[in-house]
């Protein structure tokens, strides 16, 4: 019998609280980039290991630092003066012995190629050869972690004592913040408003029935000819996000864009490349979005950096994805549930499908009792744990959100 706990949560649902705060750091934000490069390197390592050895070997490349460069953006032009530095560190299998011979794995080449590919698909105006420097500091994995990783061919053993957290459903504000950034970074909008850069942050506040969205969005200086053009596009962004928000929200929504602009000083959010990392804004893995793509201080969260960890036995990654899936399945399949919160705790060295606890907390409709629905909850959790190895492929194939 697995350690599954199901309990009622005596708590005010998020939509009924007086205050709610939600944040999303968009795909050009330095912290998002820090997560993105390490996850791309992890997936590239997985592919190399599978192609050459038929299995994913041990690695955790979940440490990165982005050191901002120096730039001089001006209306109609600008230049990058000092490049952005991308530094990645971690552990991975760097050499494999087979049939009496050893094969070295080109870790640095794999890492650099993956980071360049990620940046190329993320940005339109970042010149990877001129604007970027990459330094890979990935070292050989320790033998103890390798043993834990490979000790059980049927079910991987947890490489850490860690926990994952997930919940469902997203609130209206959470959906609004998430969809606003995705829209502003969509191919459609970039085609219609190419001046809008990739570095976008959306901060949402709901106070009772009043919603305020504060958006910071970089502009591309070379195709923004002057102040008037900038202000016109800024107003267009505000109007478009407001139109999107009212389709998601029952509440009134006010949108604010680039509030740090100072017209009296001719100070505007201009960038040459589309990211604030060009001008001294740094980034670090794990400081950005959680696995649902949001930062939600009024909800339970794990501080674990999911990006870059191996998708086979690193519970800090797998359990966060799993907890969100379990919460979503329960909310979708069980009537009478207002909110679901799931926390899953591992114990190092124990099979990943046998957590120390899988705790499900439910906020129920007033006409629903825990005894009434509890028998339907445990089988959902149990089934998801049975299928936990499927998460490895979902992560490797890029089919789940991680940040």
C-alpha cells in the first residue's frame, strides 16, 4: 500500500480571498533564460545518451548564471558593447567504458550547441556570435549518485529527499497573467508588432473585484524609430492585453505598461536584442516560474529548480510535474471539488513510485463530504504513481511545462 493521504482543507478558496498576487517572467527574462538553457542542455544530453548507449545516463545540469552585458540602445539603432555571459555548471557522465574501451562524451560541445540553439529559437534580434559568450563547467558525476541512478532497472530510485507541489485549478488571475505573456510573445503578435521584444514580465494583483496587470516589455530599438512610435505601440499593447483579460476575468481589469518610463528624461525600455540581459540584468536558475509557469506567493510552492535536472530519478523535477498532473486529474474527474493541493515527498534511495507521502488536500463544495469522494481520490493518485515513468518521456520530449 502506498502512503497516500486525503484530507479536507479548511481554507478560503483563492478566488474568494481579498488579495491575490501572481507573476510570470516571460521567455526573454534573464531568469527564464537561465532555466531554459539548462533544460535544453539536459534534453540534449538525454538524446546523446539514448542515441549512443540506449539509455539516459546520470546528469544534473541545473546550475546556471547569466551575467548581463552592456548595450547602448537608441531609437532607430543601438549596439551591444559587451556580450551577455551564459555560464552553466553541473554533473554528468562524461566517459563510458564498454567492451574494455572507453568513450569520451563531448559534454562541452553538446552544452554549447544546445544553448546556442535555445537562444536562436528564443530571440529574433540577438546575434549569438556577437552578443553572447558561453562557458560550460559541467563535471563528472559522483559514483554514489550514479549507483542510486542505476541500482534498479525496473523503477529508478530517488536521488534525493525532496518534495513536489501542485494544485488545480488555476484562478482567473493566474490564467490572465499566463495567457497575457504567452500572447505578447506569440508569433502572431511579433508579426503584427515586431517592436515588442521577448523580455516580458507580467505582475498581476487582484484586490477584491479589481485587477491590475503591470507589464514590463522590452522594445527593439532598431525598429522603433522615435518616442511617438514607442508610445503608440505601448498603448496598443495595453489595449490588446486589456481585451484579452476581459475574456478571462469576471472582474474589472486595468493594464499598465512600462511604468518606469520617464518622458521628461527621455528614458524608455529600449533594447538592442530584446532582453534586459544585454544591459546588466542578471539571471539565475530557479528564480523564475514554477512548473505551472507562474510565481504564486499565495499558493504552496516548491523552491526546487526543476530545469536541468535529469528526468529519470530526480524527484525535485519529477514530483513537481507529477503533483500538478494529479491535482489536475482529481479536479477534472471528481465532482464537488473546488480546489486541489498535492504534495509528494520522496526519500533518497527508495523507488520513485513509493513516496514517503502523497498528500492530497481538498477544498470541497458545501454539499460534498470527504467521505463521499475519498474512495475515488486514492485510485487516481495510485494510478499516476504507477505510471510515473511516463513523465520521463514527457519531459524529454518537451511536452510538459517546467518553468
